[in-house]
C-alpha cells in the first residue's frame, strides 16, 4: 500500500505547486474581473441607467462610481492683494 | 487616506469577486477534508493544507476588498460599518459575513487553546459566511446582470451544492483525529 504512495516531499511539492497556481490564477482573475468591471462601467456610464449620481450617496447603490471621471475638487489658489 | 480613483473602485469589485471564488474553493476543500478525500496517492494533509492555503488567500483578497472599499470615497464605507453590520442593506450582510470569517480565522489561530469541539462548532458556524458573501456580492448590484458575475455566481452555487450534497451523502465521519 505504501509502495505507490507519494513521499512526503512529493506531497509538499504538490501543495507548493497548487498554491502557486492558485495565487497566480487569483491575481490573473483580479486583473480580468477588474477589466470587465471597467468595461461594464464604461458601457453603462450614462446617468439614466443605474449608475450613482453625486447626490445619491446614501442609497443602496453605494458601490457604484460617479458617472464622470474623477476630478480634482480644489481650485488653484488666488493671490490676494492688500493687507496693511 | 481616501480617493475616488476609478482603478481603486475596479480593484474593490475584482477582489470581491475573486475572494468569493477562493472562499468557495476553501469551503469545498474543507468539506473534502471532512469526507477524508485526498488526491490520488497523497496523504490527507495535502487536502487540509490546500484548504488552509485557499482560505488564507481568500482572507488576503478580502482584506484588499475591504481596504479599497474604505478608502474609496464613492463607496462610502466607514470603518464602523466594516466591523459592525450597521451599514445599509447588502453592505451589512457583507459585514456579517466578514465578522463570521474573522471569527473563523481568529479561532483557528488559537485552536490549541480552545479545544477541538468548540473550534469545530465555530468552524461549522462560519460556513454561514458563504451565503452571506454571495448575497452581498449579488445584492450590492454594482455588476448586476453582467454575464461574468452571473457565471461566477452559478459556478459558486453549483460547487457548494455539489460538495454539500456529497457531505450529506457521505454521512458522519470519524473526527477523533482532529486534524481537519
């Protein structure tokens, strides 16, 4: 029975190999799903199809992006004259 | 630190989906361990170790999912709603699943001090995290109706249905080895 069983080193190698493939697959899947999510967002970025608008931050569609691309919210400083 | 950069938002969605897949795999391997299944010619600890590694990977991706949800201003997820299920709707469901997983991880870390019976009871209760996770993923609606989210959901549900059926049909197994 023990004759055809793998050695412990073989089992350890098997675990290492599968775990590495699992990590690689997970990272690849993250990239793929991120790309699909981006494509989905891009395709549905008109305000009328469920994508959250800026004024609805407290509803149930919290995890939807704003329809527009991110923008800086600050303005360039304006020089002030005067003073004593 | 907060941002409304779209890549962060995509990363949050992607890591959420991948952690659901890994969670499903970890649960399937956990049930396989209970059924004393092992790859041909290998020892049972191969299944057990792969179950643990898949679970650790799921936790790592889940951590990225949570962190990106917190720092993304559009997501509107506060630190309190990460820990307590007080957020709106499906967010609270996800938090509840996260709490169950945290209990699973923490009790596994101190398993030697808990005793096998208590650890096992908590471990089985944590399997409730899976339906909560899938409900959270489908209910949030960010990718609702996309073919790939539907495919992921169907694959996860089919896998869990298969392994739970397998577990039920296998009947009780000896657990005195306490090596799951």
